C-alpha cells in the first residue's frame, strides 16, 4: 500500500495505489499524501496536481475501517478532538492543510465516504463514465467527518447534498454531472489524459495569478459580497505589480506566448 507521485513539468500526478482494497487509505498512506501536498506547496516548479486511484474500480473508498475502529477505541472524544485540531485531515487536504495550488481529482470508479471528501477538497473533479459517488457514513452509524457535511452543500444545492448525506445512497456519474458535483465526465480510457490536459492548461497561466484566483474564490465564498469584493482587491493588487503581469501585457502586444516565471 503506497502513494505514488510522478511529476511531468509543472504537473504533479498523485496515485493512491491500493486497488485490492478499493484504494482505502491507511494512516501511513494519509501521511504520505500529506508529504505530497507539502511538496506541491513548496516546490516552485510545480503548479498543479492531479490525484487519482490505481486500477479502474475505485478512486478511493475512504479510510481503512479497521484503522478507524482502532482509532475510535483507543482515544477519548476530547483526545480525538484535540488531535484533529492539530493534524491534517483524511488524505491531507480535508482539514488543516492547503496546498495553495490547484488540485484536480481524476475519479476512476467508486468515490465513497472519505474518498468523496478528498475529491470535494480538490478544486476540480473529472469523472469516468463508471464513477459512482456517495457518503454512506449514516449506514455505519457515523457521519462524514472529513468535510462532507460542510463542503458538499457549498458545492451543490443543499437539498441535493442532504439527499446524499441522509440516505447514504450513491449516485452515478451522469447524476453527479447534472448536480454540479463534477466538472465533466469522460470515457474511462481518457480520464487521466483529460485531467492532465486541464492541469497543463492551468499550468500555462501565470502561477501567482492562478494561486491568487484560487485563494480569492475559496476565502471569499462565504463572505457578504461587499466584503468579498474588498478581499478580491487584496489579492488583485499585488498580482498587478508582478513581473508576470508585465510579461503578460508585453506578450499580448508582441503577439507571442507569455513566459511566466512566477515572480
């Protein structure tokens, strides 16, 4: 069981590689994902990440339930809460760790429980035709505890989010697309190449501008409009003064592709 990473220019591809267990995450694998997100955040040569699951059966089925059971048995609620406030969440990005750069989920099969919560923590979601999505925690006597109850109603209409959360029933890729849960659906064979093509398209843009747009959207989403517009200027003004902004204007005037260096 492992997390594989591979970089191709500015794009980092992260693969959850435990297909025999539907890519369920062990504690060790979650720690490896934290390391991958830290690498994305701090490596200036990396601009976008794609995360997917090995095989064609599952993106990720969430946390390893045997480890979850042991975790709940070994610690009191107060100890778990204190530990959770300090540590990154499931898969690294569901709580307390923001990679600061765009992340695309390439969803190749079952995307359930914590697996869906990881996908919800990504910026874009591309699904294969055979993908399924669900938060079945209520069927197991628990609730989604890695952002599912909070991110899902912010992404799709609350009534649809509650249908997923309260029934625990899965939906197929076409339904997920219609609801706005995913950006697009592709044939399974084209999934990773499609996600990586979108990643490269993002990576061609000025990285500081891309990061500022992402931050402005995420941080402004829950603010009143007037406050959100002020926040937008907080991100926009420094970007206008960058070398990349000047390069973008020059390249447009000279009718050539810009050469952005992230400064």
